[in-house]
């Protein structure tokens, strides 16, 4: 067991306890042991971490990450992904079933969990397949997947086009008390699309992804959630129409939750004029009006959470022409800084709100004991230097994937330490020293 650790002189930011002040945090036996303990109350041989000028927050929680292992290890592995997550401040990630074989069996869930334990990076929770083989036709063995440890179900990044299947799974999951995560899109409207359908795509001569493909899917999703009283999370979303629909159903008390990605909060489709595949994300970068709508939706809680949008693809795959390259980027290591740059630097939200959207609320949506600094909870925490400005260098990523829309961009704030169960599993100074 790790020695006791005292994090001191940092600003404790924890929305779950309305904490936003300088304080001390004692960690012992893998748990948060005390807030503001006196020196007399500290255990013997207590280590100290000076967080002067920094923020101490709950570890971030990502609601949908593509691990790619097994089957696509050239894109990413469980080890590289879980350590990339730590570097970005995510101490907990939910793994989607976009693997080969897909995660639709007890053994597949157990494989990911065991590999993640061995990797000793971020905590990895599994989202089992919603449909057998992720083919969207028959319901997967959800009960067995839940017994194996799946915390929810999703075919993401594939949408669920089968209305009857989604309705049945929402009803069934009420018994399991597990959420369903749907990537909202009507495939028939989106097939072959490369970028946001609008003026820029018209000028560039590229097939667009129309906003209607997302809007109609969100409308269907929330209506089925209302009819079944099921636990449904939609996202990531990217359109004004989706935000409008979510806002209206939430006003009626329907407990649907939603998320968006940092790149959709910071960049618009104008960057696609470069024809670079690193800007080819899904959902796509939209026009400035959609970007501003998403920002306001994060502020007013229409959008509950921010997820990274981590869809790693190998360098060789991303070297294809724009229309041939797959959708995908490395996003875990830039998500927090991009969100800070998009939302805090522009005065749209403050730090407690951002940590709520990236840690506290995602943990609640997934039903996890995370996203808090509360005494007695597992000691998953991060230390953030809010003053650090840094230029994104994808060659320094821990992820196998080095495709990022933020390459060479200057972002604000950076994680200096990440702790899982009280163990410091990431320290940026040590990484820099090792690199030298």
C-alpha cells in the first residue's frame, strides 16, 4: 500500500461538495482520508505534494473512449490509451466496444478489465455492446454483460438505427439499472459524408454530413427515453437542433443526458479548407453558429458532460486523402486544455462548472464512485496548473495516435499529476526528466 500523502497549498475544486478554496487533502490507504487536517493529525512518514498555484480536483471521467484493443492494436492499445488518459487528467474512462472481436460476451469484458489492471493507468470501465456483434439487429446478452462488469451499453461510435431495438433495450436496462449510450445519427442521411454540410463543404466540393442526421436521431432517442423511462445518454452532439431538442425535453423533466467534445467547442468547419485529415472528426466540426450554441449549452446544463472524443487511428491510415481517411483523432491528452481554452478563456464558465462537466457529472451519469474529493471515496485526483500555456506536439503524446486538430496550437492549462487510488501514476516533471 502507498504511503500516506498530503496535497497542500492548492485550490481544492470539487463541485460535489461546493469546494473552491485553498486547502489540504490527506490521502491514506487509497482513499480520501481528511480535508484540512492539522499537522498533529498527520500519520507518520506522510509524503507531501506542494500544489501552490495549482488546482486540486477530482480525476476527470470520460464517457466514451475507443481503446481499439483487441483487434486494432496499430491504432491504440489498452496500455497506451490508459496512460494517455492520465496525461490528460482522466483517471476513469469508459471503453466502447469498437474492437475485434467486439465486447458482446463475458470473456470480452473480462479481457479488457484484466488488461487495464495490468496496465496500471487510468481506471477502465467497459461499455458492452448494445446489439449482438454491433450489427444493430438483435439485443446483446445485456444481463450477462452486466454481471461481467459492464457499466452500460453502447454500439458507439455506431448509431443505433433500429428503433424497436433501442426501445427494447431501454426497457430491459431499467431492470439492470444501467444506462444506454447512443451516438445520435441517421445513417441513411450521413453515409459518405466527410465534413459538416454547409457553405464551406460546398466551396470545397466535399460531401457533407447534414445536421438533420443528428437532429432527427436525437428527437427519436429522447422520445423513446420518455416512453420507456429508461436511462439514456446521447452524445457527443454537435448541432443547434440537437441542443434545442434536449433543452425542450429537459424542461419537461425527462432525465436524458448529453455530452459534446472539446474540438466542437473550439474549432469550426473553416479549418477544413486545409484538406488535412487531422480535422476529420465525428461528429464533424460545425459552423460558428453551432459552436456558439454548444458553448452556451454547456453553461446552462443542457449539455451535461464533455467527453474527449478519443478515436485513435494509426498514422498510416490518417495519411490517406481526406475523403479516404477514417474519422478519428487522439483527444485524451488535449481535452482539458482545449475545454479551458474554449470555455474559461472566453468567460463562458468557471473552474467549478468545467470540473462538474468533465468529472462530477460524467461519474453520476455512468453510476460510478468517482468525480469527487469526498472523504471516504477512492482517491482519484488530479493537480492542474491553470497558468501553463503550451503548444501541442503530437509526437510527444502517450497515445499511439498522433492525429490531432490542435497540432501546433497554443492551449491553456495542463495536468501536472494524476492519482488513482492515492497512487501518483502520472507526474509531468518526471516525464520531462525522462525525455531529457
